[in-house]
């Protein structure tokens, strides 16, 4: 009987239309029926990524396509720049180092955003750099990096720009081609409003040229296998059929609303979430807050308890901090299938929980502040 | 309105109880609720694999865990023996060679089975071999290898035995520990009666010792990350939550019937399928037919048309041949959620299609032959 309200930065709730598709009898993946679905999905993914290039679907978590973006572009001993600002930015460095790639850091401290000028400087000082790896929205802290500015810088060099858009795609304006992003990777359980299990990657011509020189070992992650199968609307290995069938439905929903409209929807939710946090007396966390998750600082004495109590007493799931931020921040997601009413549910229950945990909270105030922003539209 | 009948060697049909679980609202994966499910699934997997060792769940196709079994055990320049006898056996060699591992072949020609004596000979001639990679049921041809005999041989050496049980697990007697298998890998879309997207791997103590020496690069496929997370009923990367929730249900169904009973059920289906093929005047293919898929030779003139016509006219999906066997064999699966009645549907429609394609087939004869075997029980 416990009713769950998911306000977490992935997985996000799944629309019933999409969930029901997962329950349909399974199709065989080497048939015309499946090929037609796969083709439609592939075209839809181009729209979502805002690219004219092919987007490949991989069975795996988002990290799988991050690793694909490393092992297909580089060779051992190559130099890359990693410009991260949190847990997921750090992951780029860890993956690359696992393969003997030399990582030059242009990263910012957690909570801050990546400074494009730092990347520019690192590129000048290290002319052999093959690629710059960065993060669009850094979910662990709740900030967004200026990918457009970074694209302008990197595109003037021989290096390719690789961006982790796992949590930000759909939820905040992102334009792969226009922003000169060479490789973008994403996953199914955030903006796509789907269950986890699919990951996506797209490559520019410049990235494909670099891929031609890559010598890092790979088999399942060999992007050329995916490219080859894509030509016949197939995948090289058995695809998660039910997830792809439901992805077709979620892309249909995204197209129906229009991606620009969705960007505005989440922007409004972000404004309301920030207003709600401030009304609770909590200080926002992060230099440039993104529009898919809102982070706020909480008193360390109760930091660990907020998330647990919200979930156990009211079925509301939000996220706490990761790494050094554990117990210091809370993260309130407004991505995927999370709407205005969900946000208000979250703040109402948060008011109750903070009160129970001894904070001096004026009940109704955060909800009111969020409502005010939502009504402003 | 088109009704589909899946008699393919993966994906197989999904029981409605399992499919409906996929449509449930998604759970967050870092919660007590999910941890309890994951723990139950992990225990169930031990039962299915017939092992006391931990079984890890990975987001990916079956090939992902094959690659995990390569990159976690070996270092570049290592020698291994690959004993394959078809498309999936060959895959072991391709993965290993992608990583600079030296492959010594003890493989048999397609259609034949692996000869344990050949492995014994290769092990004696190559005392530095780190591991032997082989296949349980080779779906591309429809044969089964004598893993018990191979286990007896390999266990007397320093090499570890790695077995691909992707298509055979659940469908035919397989005992990881008792047969001295060090590493077994499998996938969700065959005997588990689930959608594709999950892969499984289990390692013996001997395999873990070898893993300690492995220097091949890995990150997403680093099995130590999975082991570490397993201790707290978690996965290192966001797991395909809905697939794991439905896996719990399919394991419940497997336990309810009992795995020994299931082995007998599929054995009976295999007998009926062989009788049906013979009654159609088709010669069986494969030296030692397995119990999860039945292969039969078909006249090359109509070979390509049988599969297509069956699917397009009657909605019945079976598989044709792969590689050199394309157009030369048909493959009729009886794994996963395929029952007695499904088999009869398959043969009845096959009788019609072969008649339409000009073969002199006595209508009803294959169905009768299959019925006779099914009644014999």
C-alpha cells in the first residue's frame, strides 16, 4: 500500500503509457517489426540530442557509453583534458586512467562550475591533447557547465569535445551540433523518463576521424560494431527489446510536447524549487544551479536523517549528497516525469520532516513560495 | 491484431506475471526496498546456477559478461584455450584477441561438439594456459557440450574453466559447482524468460585468485566493483531496476516448478521437437543435440523462405542458420516460456509452410509425432 513519490535524479517516475509498453509481449529483435521501431527511435534520438549525426543505443548503464567514448577515441599514453566538477566529472578521469590514458585536469572544485578559460589554457599548454571530457549537468552537486562556451574553445583546436549529458539531456537546453559537441553520451533513466538499462552515444565527423586512430582494446564497446548494425536498423548484440519499445513511446511524448517547451517546463520547476528551498531557510548549493536538480545545504546534525525520514514516513524519495557532501546537502530532482504537483508534494512533506527534525520551519511557506513561481509561469 | 508466437532461441516469450512487473512504478535503486529485492534475486541466481558462490548482475547483453570473464582473468600476452563449436564459441576467441590474448584453439567444426580429449591434449602441450573458454549449449548449431567431462579435465590443472551458459541455463541440466566450472556467464532473455538487458556472472575461488593477477584494462566491466557493491545489495552503476524486479518474479516461477523439473520439461520438448522434424522428413543437425533448441537441415532452395513465410503468414518466429549455415538449417527453440502447445503450433504451421513451398509433406504427421512423444512424458 505504500505510495512512492520519486523526486530523485534518476531513475525518475515513468509515465504509465511508457510503463505499459514494457509489459507488451516481447518482439524478436531480428524482424522487420523491431527494425521499424528501432529506426523510429534512432530518428527520435537525433531530435532529442539536436544532432544530424547517428545516435547509437547500447545495453548498459550510462557509464557504459562514457567508457565507449574513452576506448573508441584514444590509445594508451594519449593525453586528454578532464574538466569535471563533481562525482561524474571525476568518473571520466577514472575511466581514462584505467586504460593508461594521461589525464590533465582542468577541473573545478565540487560545487563550482568548470571554467572555460581553464580549458583554453590547458589546451594551449598541452597541444597534443586528443580530447576534452566534461559534464553538462553535474548531478552530484547540481550545477550546469557552459558547454556552448567550451564548444567554442575546443572546436578551434584539434581536440574533440566529449560531454556527459546523462542527467541533463531533455531537462535543459542542450544542442549537440550547434554547440560544437563532438561526442555526447546519455542514459535512459533521466530526461527520457524510462527505466535504466539503455545508454546512448553520438559522434561527429571529427570524432569519427579520431576513432580511426584509437588503439585501446574493446569488443562489446566497439562503436564501429554499433555503426555497422545501425545501417540495417539493428544492434550488434541482443538489445533490451522492451526498453527500446518503451523508449519509442517516451520519445513520442517528448516530441508531442516539443523539446524547447520541455526545457522551459523544467526551467520553471527549477525556479520554484529554488524559491521553496530559500523559503525553508536553506541555502542553495552550487555556483550555477542546473535546471534538472536543486541542491540545498542542510544542517549536518540532521543531514543524514532528512532523506531517510522523507522516504520512510511519506514515501517521498529525494537524494542526499555524495562523497564529501554526504549529510551536507539534499538534492531535489525535477527531471523526467516530475511535474508541478510532484514538486509541491515534495516541499509539503519536506516542511513536515524538517519540523519533526527540530528545524524552525514555517509550515506552508515553502509550498507557497514554489506556488508563486509556478503561477508566474 | 497480428498474433505472435515466439519459438526463437532468445528472446523467448515472457510470462504475463513477469511482464506485468516491468510495468510497475519504478523504485529507486539506493533504497531498502530495492536492496531487499536485489538480495532475494542474488540468492535465487545461486539456485539457478547451482552454485554457492555469489552471482553478479550486470546491465548489458550476454556478451558483456563474456567480456567480463576475459578482462578480469587475463593480461595481455596470456595464453588461453578456446574450445568452441559455433558462432558463440568463436566469440570467446574474438573477444580475447581484441585484448591481445593468445588463443590456442581446441575447437570443433560447426555442428560437432567440443572433444574433451582435445582440451586435455591442448592443456598438456601448453602448460602456461591460464583459462579454458567454452560453450554449454551452442545455440547457433543446436548442440550441447559435455561440460562435466571438461570440468573434470580442467580442474586437475592450474587453468580455470569459463563456460558460456547464456542459452542453456535453466533449459538443460547445468551444475556450476558440481561440474567444477570456475566461471559461468548467462543472460536474461533465454531460460530466465525475461526481456534482454541483464547479464550474469559467477566466479569460483580459483577464478578470483586468477583475477588478482589480471592486468587487462577495465572500468565498467571491473568485476571487483560488482563484488564490492554486492556486499551491500547494490550494483556499482544504476541497475535496470524494472528488469531486476521482473527477474525476481521469473526466479520465483523457476523455483516454484523446481529446476530439476524444468530440465525434464525441456528434455521432453526436445524429444518431441526431434520427432516432429523427423516426421517432416528433415534430417536433424548437430552431433549431440541440446535440449533448448532443435536444428534441422532444410533444402537450400527454400531454406531462406521458411523462416520468413512462417513469420509473415502465421506470426510464428523460429530462427534460421547463422554464418555458413544461413539458409541450410532451421532452429526451433524450446527454452524459457515455451510450452507443449507452442511446440505443436510451430509444427502445424511449419507443415503448412513447407507444403506451400513445394515440399511433399504429410499434413498432421509432424504434429502427431510430437504429440506421441509428449504423451509418453
